[in-house]
């Protein structure tokens, strides 16, 4: 049974590879679509992490001091 992350990652990598290998589009539009498909989730993750750190404050479980 696939975990949640693998169930999303494996198909998305296959689709992303098929997009980049496609001959239907010119290189420039294909590059912009691929960049958008990469940057939008990255931006969402960055915002989510910033949101979590903002609301967790000093209550984080990361203890690198000891």
C-alpha cells in the first residue's frame, strides 16, 4: 500500500516527465508550464511552514540545543 506522499509523488513525477518530453508545445511555453507546476506547490509549502512557525512560536518540538 502506498503512503500518502508516495501516492502523490510518483504520479506527479511521471506526469511532469511526460510534459517535459512532449513534442506538442514549443520549448518556451513548456518551460513556463513546468516552472509553474513546480513553483506553485513550493510557494504553498513555504507559506504553510511560515504559518506553522508563526503560530507555534516557541512551542516547537525542535530541540537542537541539547
